[in-house]
């Protein structure tokens, strides 16, 4: 049994809920008051054997590296834990099996998680203790075979109920910690995504600000053009922050119908690129309407277009095209860049995986998460030294339903 620290602020489920769950478990295994009375009657016969069982329990722990590593306090800790296990055993037999009993047993499981003890070792340790107790019963008890079988059955069920509480604590604490890690990961991904996506508008603003500061007697229309450009980029940056903040929350994706061609033309108009890169846009005469969060899809398309440009430092062709289908619409971003190595294709959309030396590996993982949250799909095809194509499928609207 692990030490139970005091003065810590730790998670504890509602004691009433825990007790109700324990009662349901008792009912499931057929535990009765007769079993409780039988368990209490076993203690006098077993009390003399408890010290040797406890010694065996901790000798076995110290023999195995994976369990011994939690024993960091030397012999003083061992003696303290032996006293704790003695109380645990007497508590096990005597009860009462009330709400306070259940909370104490559950807390032991949580403490095992805190000290890093793998649950499998708790299982086998209690199995060893169960075997020892049953052996002692067989040696000590002067009763019929039927009574001995009933006593061992009661003992086994009682330990199984305790183990169920400990396992519940393990699972609850594990899930809580995973959720905490996931929340931190979302915060990190959102922060990285905002930094990644806002960099482009900031660069555009910087360019216009440089012009306005250094141009000699620029014509009024040119000044107005750059002021409008700055205003537009501020709006885009604000949309990025709002969209990613909403995306990080669970239910804030605003799925609405919008015309895809108008949306993509705006993204292309804000795209900075070298004159060595030829950009084409293929769109059907009747542009389809899609159902998605417009601001979030802008982030995805902008990210893919910038990736395509970065993949062609010596120049090349970038094509953005729209392909409507009956129930969904496909957008394709294709480049003639260096391509993606085959071994990287399966990982290219994983968080923090990047083929760029200065990349943070969030752009494509964020794009994938956004598209999926918009009830869409994203696919990639690439041939090294020939180019890459990203395909985004979104639900067509308002007269179609998704079958992506």
C-alpha cells in the first residue's frame, strides 16, 4: 500500500457516487451481510499470520526493479508502509463497508498513480496477498471443507471489490491527466498556430508600412491602396485569432454556406509570391456553394498555398482548382516543387512533425484538424522531385449532403 499524503489538493469524485458504485459492484458479485459477518469472523484466525504476510509482501516488492523504484525512503518508508498495510488488512475484514471505507480504498489507487506504480503490479501484489491469506486459512481453520470454501470465496470477493475500487481510481486519475495534457497540447497548438498564421499578415503590414514611411511623394491613390491593404491584413489577422480560438473550443465551428470561388479569390489576392512562380486558378463557370466555417477554411487554404510556394524556391507552377461532385466539393492545391518523401507521407499531418529545418510542424496538423471539424476530409499525394497535391473535400450546399 502506498503512503497517503496529507495537505495535498487532489481530485476526488463525489463520495456518494463512489459509494453507490461500490454498492452496485457488491450487488453484481452477490455480496451479502452474511459475507460481511464471515469476513469479520476470519480476522481472529488470520491476525497472527498478518506480520509474516506483510513481510513477504514488501520483500517481493523490493525484488523487482519496477516496483522497488517507488521505494525512495529506505527502511523508514518500508516500516511505515507495513503499518499502513496492516491497517488496510484489518479495515478490509472489519469494515464497516460504508462511504468512508470506499473513499479510503479509492484514495489508495489514486496514490499509486501519483507515485508512478503500474496497475499490473497492484493486481499481482494483491493476488500474492490473497494466496497467502487463503493458505493461512487452510492451515489455521478447523472447519469443514464447505465452510473453508465459503471463507476463501468471501475473502476473494472482498479483495476483488477492493481491487475494483483501486482500478477505478487508476482509470479516473489517468483520464484526468490525459485530458489535462490534451488541454495543454491544444493551448500549445493554438498558440503555435496563431504565430504561424499571423506571420504572413504581419509581413504584408510591414511591407506597406515601409512603403508609406519611405516613399517620396507617393500619389494619394497609392497611399490609399496601402492603407486599405494594412486594414485588410489586420482584419485577416483578427479572423485568424478568432477562428483558432473558436476552433480550440469544442463546439464553436460556424458551419454556413458560402461561395467557394469568391472565398478562394480573396485568399489568392492576399498571397505573396515570387514572380518565378506561376499561379493558376481553375473554377467551373457556376461556382459551387460549400457548407463550412469560412474563416477556418481560409486558414487551411492559405497554409497550403504558402507551403506550395515554399516548396518551389527556384520557381514553378501552383494550381488551385475546384471540382464539384454531387454531394461534396473538392479543392486541389498542386505544386511542381520538390515533393514529399514517401516515408514522410504518413506522418506529414502529425503535430510537431515537419520536413522543414525551421518548421514547427503545426500547420498541416492544424489544417487536418480544422477540415475534419468542418465535416470534411484532406488527402495528400506526392511524388519526389515532381510535386505535391493536397485535396480538401467539403460538404456541398445547400442542395446536397456530405458523403465524404
